């Protein structure tokens, strides 16, 4: 009987956050940037996650950085592939 799980990773510091927010991070088992915890997928856990979305990242396998950084990395990879392909075409036509 395998229960669904959620992996949360702290991506931002709790310095300057309200005590209640810091307490929510501690309840999620987080305390430092980069720390990851796997939790059961239950309504009370989802409620805690909803209180601190600006400080954490959520993923199945443990997120590798923020979504925005991943999207920009993919865009750069595609642009580099296009430039390499164009250079290869130019080399082939000469």
C-alpha cells in the first residue's frame, strides 16, 4: 500500500520571514536552503505548502533549481543547438 508523496526543497532563506512562516518550514522538515524532505500527500501537508510557496520548490524527484531557471536553461540549450546546426549547414555549403 504505497501512499503518494510530495518532495519539497527549501529554495529561499527564512531570514526576515514571520515566526509563523518559519514554524511552517520547520513543520515541513526544512531548515536550510537546499534541504529536501519527502512527505505524504495529504491535505494538511498541502495546506502547509500553500502557506510558504515563495520559499520552497515542489517536485516528484526533487527539483533542480527554480522553474524559471530551468525554463531559461532549456531555451538557451535550444538556441545553442540552432546556432550549431546553422554553422554546420554553412560549413557544408562551402
